[in-house]
């Protein structure tokens, strides 16, 4: 099969290649998925799991790209819940080969059925942003109707999903980001927008929840905006200065097929839309990874026409 591999952590993107690899075999509780679309997370080559196994041993050459949509072609011993020929989407394990390949072996528990009226492109684009936004807002942030949430990067891939989900849940949404993100963020449902290049975070009234993707100084400043009992949730690592009267939670997204079912149903009903910036082929994936162009939206690789 064709696959994108990385072999040298020092070389990073420069060491990425399109090669021929053996097709994977289904282990216990696995399925083999014929990949139709895979989505790229731009910083995944900086993740230790891209290069090593759970024991810290080198596992290269490895295949990146952990968000996928495709069709089940084989099931491993003991696998239940999925069947050959079924359309699926989901998230591969960080420490296993990803989906920038024609086939991938995935634990069945990491996948959800992809309805026939949702494209493989949209399915792949939903996975990481949808799960990250859902878990940050509802699992860790405990967002409820009537609360106010500050969403950083509201025009971005994850932020736009969080903005839509929070607004649909009945929250008042304040978005932040670059100056050119104002109108996209408002289009996704933000009711106010703070231009981080020209406005001051300190001028924002107190909020119940901050959804952060930036970390660093932005997260520390945001901690001061939390109401008593509120929460700052971030995907950027521990917050140096947590809220004085609230809590700070940093988390790593996990696969959850039940949440994927909820998210894709909202897409089908028109209550949610993907934020796709670039669609390319597997043959062009190396060039896409190495491009310095700033792309607004999720990059999706169409593995099969």
C-alpha cells in the first residue's frame, strides 16, 4: 500500500516520504479500514508518540495522521460492534501507525459508524476538532446553558467547533483570535470577538469558562477572567498561573465513539459544520506538510477519489 512515513525526528517534516508499505493485519479487537480520507494535525510531528512506543523505544518508520474516515475491510479475532463493508470514522491510537495510508489497523472501540449521507471528507474533518471541543466544553468544563464562555482561536479548526457547540448548548460565546478571524468567528456563532493583536483581554468581563488552545501568557491572562467557581480548560499543557477562585484543567483528547455519534448527528441536522481549509491527495501530502503557507481550516487528505 501507499503510505506517508517519517523516519528521523531531527529531520522532522524534511524526512517525510511517500513509500510502499505492507498492508496492516488486524490484531485482536482491531479492524482494518480502507482509508478514504485522513486529516492532518499540524504539530503532530512534535508529539513523542509519533516517534516512540509507550516504553520510549524508537518505533520509526511510523505513519502519521490519526483522524480518518473509510470502510471496514477486515475484522480481528474478538472484534464486535463493526462489520466488513461498514463506513466508519474515528481516531487511531497515538502510539500506533496513523491513517496517512491506504489501509490502517484501528481498535474497533475507537471508531463510530459514519452515516451514508456524510462524506468521508467531512467525517475525517470532524474527528479531532469535534472530540476536542466536546470534551473541553462538556466533560472538563461542565458548560451549561446560560453560562458565558471565552473561546480562544474561535475562527480556527478546534475553536470554530467549540464555538458552534457552546452556542447550541445555550451559552454566551466570546471568541478571540487574530484580526482577520473576527468575521469567521462571528459566522460560526460567536456573539462578541476580541482581537488579540489590538484589544486587551483584561477588558473582558468575568466568564464561567475559558476554552484555551494557546497556553503561555494568553492562558495565564485568561485565568484572571474566571468567575468564582469557574474553569479554565486548555489543550496546551499546565497553566502557569491558575485561576485564583476557580480551577484549571489541561487535557489530551481521547477517542469516544458515543461522542462522535452525537457530533455527526448535529452535522446531519445542520446544527454543525466542518471548517475545512485545504483538500489534497495522498501523493501531495508531503508537500502539504512542508508548506509554509498559512491555511485557515482543517487540512484533509483524500486518500481515495
